[in-house]
């Protein structure tokens, strides 16, 4: 029973609690409903406000143009139709434009110059009427461009009068057209560039120019550009003209050649050639012959040394000047002129020497190079220098002063060399010779004058040449002549000078140096042998090394070159000839040598020289010197029959 009561009580409490919850839920729903109503009211107010704003904004564009609206490229945003008409008319009245003329200062045209006006009619009002005010938001995102038919008018007569007064329409102040042409020589490109045509700035089509100005003015353009229009004068000859290009090609070919001459740094190139080109009456191009020859003459003055003064640093260390002779450079001007013509005609680029009628060895001032014969007449000495080194030094006897036949000074070269030649003097009326002298070594360098041995002399050097000299040849001791003969070649320069300077440094005879060296080596050998004996140790013959000596000269210790005049001496037995020497001997005519009579008639008025047959009979008593002594015995040089020769 009690249990039932408790259950009933619990049920009642549960019912009460459920009722309480229902009551609370109803109380909570009342504020939410209230909030929804408030939100709905606010949204309604906003929508109504926006509608009112949109309506009022649309009404504001009823009489004005939307923003971003352009009529005939004029911004009319927010303007009434009347305002736009006023603006356009004001722009026309205030209009001015700059006329840009080719190569002239710009000129200004204004509306008053041509009485400019504009009539738009009702076009602006129609644009306003076509504006839908309810679509005004479109102007925010998109520009509205409108065209209003407008008639811009000007006075044509006033325009023509205005243009006639323009400086750019005055031909007298304009630049004339210039045809394209071949320009002057351009050293940088070694060619003749084409100078383009110049059309000038004369307005030849004035009607077209006026029409262009009118069109721009009626369109109210701020600039009137006449620079790019084809209204100006035009050159007749353009830069691509075929005749012009052919002329350029022809001129370019005349400066294409180039000749470089070594030794003096002379270059004949386009810069010089361009000054040689001449036009004849028909327009044909050619080189100025006189200028070619002048160039060759200049070339010769730079290269030619033959006969000119040249400095020589002698073997004594002194400096002297030599001139004359037939050795040296000499440009063959006619041949060189012809060669230049050929090269120019072919347009070649070459490096070459000029054509020479006479050649030397070097293009330096000392054009004889480093191998030569040096003869000092004042000192009566001969030097043979090979590759800059003294090989032979010898005393000599040169042309005799007593017979007025001094050896000529100058620079020459060895004509040839021969063994066992016979030197002959002038012919007598009976066909015999006044004198004949066989020599073993014959080296001519100046016609009939040359270097040779003189076995009939007992001494050389000093002043012998003043009282008992030769007929012009340079007499040498036999072994010295042989030494020179062995190393000299045809064409070797021979420098002859007469300078009695105070010697700076007397050179040593290479032969004496060789003898001295041999003596020193012999003495050294003796010392070595003596030391070996002293130590009782005789070294093996192969253990002692002696420096090998090769003398560049032919030595003959049995011959003395310092004998008194009149002293007898033996003529050394000649060495067997080599095949080349035999050939040389065979090529020499038996009757060749100084004084050889070739049958040429020579006037008596010409000067005499070694062996020169003037036709004058000379008494035997007056003959002396180089083989002239009539009492001198016949000389036969061979190993079987040695003759004694008296000076």
C-alpha cells in the first residue's frame, strides 16, 4: 500500500516537471519570433531605401549625360545638351593646330585664319533622348561613345590665302633636291661609297598640301603632319640607280690593288691610287701616267744607292764615307712603271721588290751586307770579311801614283774569278803587247781592275804604290790571294776607299792569330809531356787531347811578304786544280785581262787606265811597275819550270 503511494507521488512529480519544461519552452520561443520580425522590417526598409536611391539617381540623369560619356571624342560626363553645344562651339572658336613641315620650323593655323565653324543640328539632343536613365549603372563599368553628325565649315579662300603666306610654301627658301652620286674615296673601307639622294623640301603638290591641311582642321586635329606625305620634290637619280652602281664598281676596282715594298716601308694603296684616277672627256677612267712615273721616281730615290755616299765602319773601327763605283741598288724605272701598270690592271694585292737594273745585298745603308772585301788605299791593306768576321788581312800594292793610275775608289763587286789568267797591257803596232803578266788568282771587280797575286813583287804595303804601283790592280802576296780566292764568290762586294785616318784599333791578322794559337797549343803539349816524364808516367798518345785548329786562311810559312825590292824569291809550286777551278780556267780567254784589246776604237781624248791602249807609243825606258819592266823575264808558272821574279 505504501509502495503504491510512493509510486503515485513520483508520477505526480514527473508530471509537474514535464509541465514546467513545456512552460519554459514557450517562454523561449517568444523572443525568437520577435527577432525575425525586426530583421524582416530592416530588410524591407533597406530595399525600399535602395529603390528610392536608384529612382532618384535615375531621375538625376534625366537632363545630363551619364559619366564616361563621350560625344565626338569629347568628354561630356554630367553635362546637359546645351552645355555640350556650348563646349563644342567654344572648342571650334579656340581651335589651333601646329603644321609640321619637312625640315622647317612648325607653323600655326587657328580657326580665325579660316573662319572655322561647326553645326551639330539636333544631334546632341537626340543623344540625350537616347539615354535610358534606368540603365545608369552601366556607365560605371563601360564608357559610352557617341558620334554626332557635325558639319565643320571653313572659308576655302581664306585657307588658300593663309597657306600662300606660309614660309613652307615659299620655294625660294626651300632646299633643292640633290641626286644620288658616288662619293669621294673612303680610306676606312677602301672604296667609293654611294651618297644617297636628297629630295629636298620644296612642296611641289601645293593643292594636295592644302587639302591635307583642310581635312585636319575640319577634324579639329591638334597636329597637321606634312612631313611624311608625298608632296615634296624628288631627286631624279636614286641610290639604287644601275648606272650609278656600275660607276661605283668601276671606281672601286681602281683602288683595289695594293703593293707593299719591303725595306723602306713604302705602300702603294687605295689612298694614293685614288689621287691618280682621272676622267677623260667621255667619262672613261684611267690612271694619271705622270703620277705613276712620279711615284716610281720617289721609289727610286728611296731605294737607289749606286754611286751615292754610304757610311762604312772600317775594320780599324773608324768610320768613313765611300761613294762611286758600280755596286748598289738602282731601280729600273721603266720596268717598274710597266709592272705597276700590270698589277693595277689586275687589282692584285702583293708584296714585292721593285725592278732593279743593279742590285746590292741589303736594304740597309751599308747595302753590301756582312760579306765583302775592304781595301784602304791610304793604308795599303786589304780585308776579306765573311759574315761579319775578318777572314783574311793582307798588305797590298795598288795603282801607281807615279804613272797617274791610282786604283779608283767606290763600291764594286767581283765580276768573276779565274785561275791562271794572263794579264796584258796595250797592244803595240806590231800586234804584240807592251807587257804580259800571268797570275795564278784573278778576281776582277772594276772592268780590267781586280785583285790578283803578284809574284814579281818582293814586298807589299807601305808607300810602294807611290813610286812603283800597279796599273790600277790590287797586287797581293800569292798565299793571300789564294786565301781570298778560296772563300770569295762572284758578286761579292768590294769597297775601295782612300782615307788616311788615325787608326782607332788595328785588327789582328787571322793568320797570325792562328799561328799564335798553334804555338800556344804546341807549348802546352810540351808542358804536358814534360810533366808526364817528370812523374815517370808517359801518357798514352790517345790520352792527350789537343784543341783542333782550323785556320780560315791559307798559310805558307816558307814565303816572306817583307822582301826588299830587287830581292829574288821563288814562285811557289801551284797546287793541283780542282775540277771547278779547271772549268773556271777554261772559261777565261787566253787574251783576257787588263789591257785586252777588243778591237774597239777609243778616241785619244779619253782618259787612260790600267792596260788602256791610247795608241801612243811609250818608250821602253819609261815603262816600270806592274809587269812593265821590259827587262823582266817571261813568267811561266808551273811545277816543272820555276822562274825567279825580280820586283
